[in-house]
């Protein structure tokens, strides 16, 4: 099978950059609560080639859709190209002079699987535009700009995890990110050395109402923070959780808060376990995270719950849905030699339940945004 880089049109390009999709090891729906996340980058890349052109307009073609879109600085672009136009907009909003460009995109990041294909696109486009114009935009500030493009131009109220992962992750590491201070730590995550692997199973469950449900969860957290008189739910300590819950009248809101507060602690515990060098210890934390997403945050669907229970029954150390939810992918931590057996067990459970066959692949933590040429 050809790679995205091989499928990128010939050019000639002045610059070619690549940004990866991501999976989140743990820390779901904590980013917009100023909390902690621990994603790592996938080997699957979105590749963007760019060439400077005269004037203030941008042309972008997509190998995936076969479309070419041209827009000016004041156009409101819709569809996939909005993720490109949003980056131009965010750079200009930040005071940068973005020269006209011709861009082409090719991608191996599965679309709509919760693996952050949109962040990969935005981050690669930003890298190319910054390079073409010789702008001074350090990697550390790019996630915030790319997030702004998604929040304010595209209109998706996401947190900062995906753009941070796609920009800052390092091969062989998970990125421990404090979403309030934006402090980062590259945590070594070399599973092969311990005879382990992460199996990703794409449930292929159709995403329904994702954006509305995401926005509703976010709103509920913000309302709870207001009632509890804290800046964000990150400020509720696990030791104070029961007291905080007692101050909330709404049962649904109590569950949302419990997820966020316990999930933040699970990220910290996972980082501790990895620092101690025993990745098997994170299995139970992953599974507890899934249960919390299922029962308290209510963002799982039967397909992903089936992947998790089948993987655990087949001997996985832990398994959890990753990403925004309502479908998408599950990560299972397994003995490397058990990958095929776990995958077969999941396929069997899907067949029994009458679900369409899932997709599955083994991942190793890959490099964030980087220049190809
Ligand atoms: C989506 C968003 C992220 C994050 C996750 C849930 O991927 O883009 O900002 O909120 O959902 O953890």
C-alpha cells in the first residue's frame, strides 16, 4: 500500500511537512477542564506540500476528496478546507503576514475514527505556511493557534490535546501535558522492550450527534465549575470530591464532575507507573477510565464497550476508548504475542453482536510534526 507521502502530487513544492494523528493513552475530556492528558502520536501521517504564490489567496487540493478549493482572506470556507482556511485565519489573527500559497494534502490518518485527522491537517498546514513565509512561530505556541482555528473558524469547541499531540509528541514517548500551564513532559513509552503492545481497534461505529454531545459535556463541566466556585474542574482535588459532589443538585452533573476529577488522577497515576518503568501497571487505570467514560461521562456506545470487554476477556491488561467518544477507537494493552488472539476475540464478539467488522492495528509512539523536505 502506498503512503501519503508517495501519493502527494509531484509539486514542485518549496516545503513538505508531515503531522501525525494521535491516540490518547489516558485523560479523556480533561483538556477543556484545565486538566491532564497523555497522548502519543501515531505513525499515520497527514502530509502537506506547499509553494508560495503571488497575491493573497490560497489554493488547496485534497488527494482524499479529489477537490481543489481556492479562498481569499475574507472568505468563509466550509467543509474540509475550513481546517486549512482556519489556519490562515489564525496566523493572520496572531499578526503574521501569511503569503499566498498553493497547497496539496495527502493523508493516512483515518477520517472520523477519533484519531484526530483534523488536528493533523491543521498542524501540517500551519507548519508549511510558517516555513514558506519564514515566520517566527515556535512549536510551543502552535497548538493554541491551531486550536483557535478549530474553535473560532471551524466552530468545533475542542480542547488543546489533539493539536498539542500532533505538534509536540516524540517518537517512543507519550506526551504528559498540563492543559492549564501547557507544561509538557516526554514520558518514555517503549512497550516493545517489555514485551507489550498497544492494539488499536477502530469500532467503525457511526458517529452520531458527536459535536452536540461534546458541547453539552463541556457546558455541564463549566456550569459545575461555576457552582463549585473554581476556575475549572481541575481545581477540585480528589480528596474534596465527595464534598464537591454534595454541593451539586443535578445527578447528571455530579457524574460528569466525578469522571473529570477521577480521570485527572488516573493520568497522574499512569505517569507515575510509566516513570517507575512498569507499563503493565497502567492496564487497570485504562480500564477504570473506560468504565468512568461509560457510566459517568456517558460517551461510549455498544460497539466500543464490546471491544473493551472482549479484549479484557482475551487477556488484555487494560482497554479503553480513546478520543471524544460516541464511537471511534479502543486501545488495548496486550502482550505483544497476544495481539492476534485479542484481535480475533474482538472480531468474534462483533460477529456475535451483529456489528460490522472492526479494523485493528498495532501502534508504536511516533514523531510529532516534522519536515520532510
Ligand atoms: C476530542 C477533542 C479533544 C479532547 C478529546 C476528549 O478529541 O478534540 O480536545 O477534548 O475529544 O478527550
